[in-house]
C-alpha cells in the first residue's frame, strides 16, 4: 500500500509540475499571437466579468479561511473548490479576451503610473507562481494528505489572495481606458 501511495504521489507530482509550467507557457504563447481572432463584440465585456470572478474568488478565499478556523471542513472544501473553479474559468476568459482584443494601454500619469505597474507586474509574476502551489494544495486536500496540504497552503493562500485582490485593483485602475 505504501509503494502504491508513493507511486501515485510521484505521478501526480509530475503532472502538477508539468501543468504549473505548461499553463503559463501556453498562456504566454497565446497572448503573443499578434493576429487577433474575431470572437465577437461580447468579448469586450470579459475584463469586467474577470473582475467579478477575481472579486468572488477573493471572497471565497476569505470564506474558506473563516470556515477552516471554525473547523467547518465541508464548507471550507466547498468554498475552496469553488474558488479553484472560478480561477480556472478566469483563465479561460482571460485567454479568450486577449486572443480577440488588443491590450489596453494604461493612460494614468504621475504617481499612479508606477503604482499601477508595480501592482500589475507583481500580479502577473505571482499569478504564474501560484499555479504550482494551488495545484499541490488541491491535490493534497483531495488525497487526504492534510499535513502536506497545510504546509503548502502557508504559501498558496496569501499568494492566491494577493493575486485575486490585485487583479481587481488593476482592473479598476485600467477600466477607464478600455475602448468600447
């Protein structure tokens, strides 16, 4: 039984590592495509929807923390799995938007400009980093490896919360510059 567990851990660890590299690489490649695909005018609403998704994700992360502090494991699990689902939906929506629309340049001036770019760059870097942590946290939780889950969540949770919140802040800072 122990051998089977170790082999499963190796298999899933490898899959998590591959996904944690493949997801950002595939997103980068897709975003690097200069020729935009016409998916329709509805895609111009995706940044607004993404802000809602990020807001809901941040709320679910906070709710998940509250539930686990209350030892309500079922509610915690539901909140976190819904946050994970929303994160996945965000990723699809984000790629669809950038495949079909040019990037919006930030028009802010003065002190707000370096603040915006600091938030944007830290958001992007940490959104790449957090994939590995979140995938491991979900795997450890679903496979009942709670000690490992807790250890990885020490990193995954604050990074994921930061990425969700800064996604909303960056949205509000650039929203006035969207073209409709």
